[in-house]
C-alpha cells in the first residue's frame, strides 16, 4: 500500500475552502477547485510507503511494475491506471462542456500532434488520446446542467421570456423557439446551438434582458431553470452560456446522490462539493461560461443532439455491506464506505466491509478514521488521508478502528474491465 500526497488545483471557479474543510487541512488562500488522486501525468499523486525512499509519482510507480500494480488484465487493456479520482468544489459554474468518445479523442489527439501543437498549448482541444466519461457523487447539495431537455420544453421557456421583453428581444426569443420547434429533434437542438454559439448570431443583448426580466417578473422566477439565470450571469455577465443553460436539464442532487455523464453529453457543474471519478483523461471541449479556449465547431461536431433524461446513478448494496455505484463505463466504479461508531470498543461486530477491488484501488477517507487491511499489512487512514492499493495486495478490508466511526470512498475498475 502507498500513501498519497495529492495536488489541489486552484482554477478560478473553485471554492474558497470547501476541500480543505472536508479534509481537515489548512486552506491555501487560493481557490480550491479540484484535488486529483491518480496517475494522470498532468498532476500525478506522489506516493510514499514504509521503508521507501523519496516520494515518487504514482504514474512512475505504476510504469515500473504495471503487471503487479494494475494486474495482468488491466495492464494489458489500458497500460495505465484507467481512472482518475477528484474531489471537486465548484464555487461558481464550470464551463459548458462536452467530452469526446474514445475514437474522437484518439483521432483529435493524433491530428493536433501532427499539426505540431505543443502539449501544453492553451488552444489545444485534446490533451491525451482517451475518452473522459465521468460521474459525480454529491457530498453537499450539488447543482449541475446535464444533457438536453426536450426541445419543446426549451421552446416554452424562451416564449415565456419573450412575452415580457421588448420587441427586438421578443423576436429573438421567438426565433429561438421556432428553431426548437423543428419536427426532427436532432435538427432542432443542433440548429439552436449553432445559432446561439455561432459567429453570425446576435442574441447577446438577450442575456441581459432575460436576466433583468427574471429579477422583475416573479412568475418567471417560479421556474427553477429561469430562476438560475441571474445566478449564472452573476459569475459570467452576458455570456451566451447563460442562455444555453435553458437547453439543458437542471439537476439538483442531495448529498449521497450521483449522476454519470457519457461522451457527447453537454453539461456544466454549477455549485457544490462532490467526489468525481472519470476515465484517466483531461479532454474537454468548451462552449461558454469560461475564460479558457472555446472551439464551437469542434464542440458541435462531437455533441450528441438528443434529449436525455437526468442520468441518476443508483447504488447497489451487496450482501457484504458494500454500497457500490457502477456507471456504464468499464474504467471505474465508486464504493461508498461508512462504518458506524460502536459504543463498546471491545465489540468489533459489523466493523468490517470488503473493499471492492478489480485490480488497483484508490481509497480516500473523508470522516473519522478507517483501518485498511491487506495480506501485506494495514494502514490507518484518518480524515483527509488517501491510499493506493496495488492489484498484488488483494484482498483489502475496511475495518473500524477501535470504536471510531469512519467514512471513505474507494475506486477500482469494474469487474468486466
């Protein structure tokens, strides 16, 4: 087992201290957006173990012994740790974005390499050759935009706005509603996105007018998606992404709920703290609500223009006391581990939960303490501690430490991987 030291990314949209508050660490004074746990070369975790020398990047550690640490099957299929774990804290909205499929990522990465784009170029779309399906588990109330709602629902929202606006902006709303009324769903959604995001569009003044209307017309604010417009606009004034939000499902997760996001699903996290898991990639195409590079043409090319229901992910509880979230992606699954405090320190009944492991595992403790036990030894994880367990150390068990309560998350590939 290897203890991990992880980097917290200070992206501008991060919370001022939600991650440090969760982990019991000292706030950095900078935005705390994402803590990365994994072997992505952009920010690999550093590893230490008993009797080891200087800390080593998890990516380097795995590269030195992929068969032992990943297991033969995972090493052959992926050649690397196939997932990346993040603690994500959105203090303001993230960009409206979409992730490529595996085929699109491989082709895009190869094309940009052939064009001579530096790996760290800010105008690069593809940072690696992998797809980036993901899931988010809410630790607090968590708001997100995820997937297109039905075009008819979006058209109704724009018509409600147009009914209270001046003639020019009302006409723009009607044009958008007309595009959304095309009988073919894909055409309705794609043509509306092209209009809102395209260079020839002139809906910019509509953002300010729509936000003002929601603030002055209580009947509009009764619709949660319209009520969200001023909140988004506060962080990105007059950004066209404010209007694009009306095309997407507004999802509000309670703590303990989760959603998953596949390739081509347009989405944006708005606010909240959660545990995010994804394939080991950093490929993002952006379309608004961001100061970063935007490539509208590429975003439109890889977007799936179809209405989607809210992709809630329900956990499965096993006979061993495990609670496991299994999205439709082979690269990862998430296990939520919660061990209750026992008033009798000598009674350890009910204090063990097997850690699901199909190869390598990353474990993060977020409350109390948990003893992780494998055939090679044990490690006590306290709030904020994290651990990498190689495939060659299975099986692993989460045990209650004395009579203390503990809560943790464990990520591993799926059994079918």
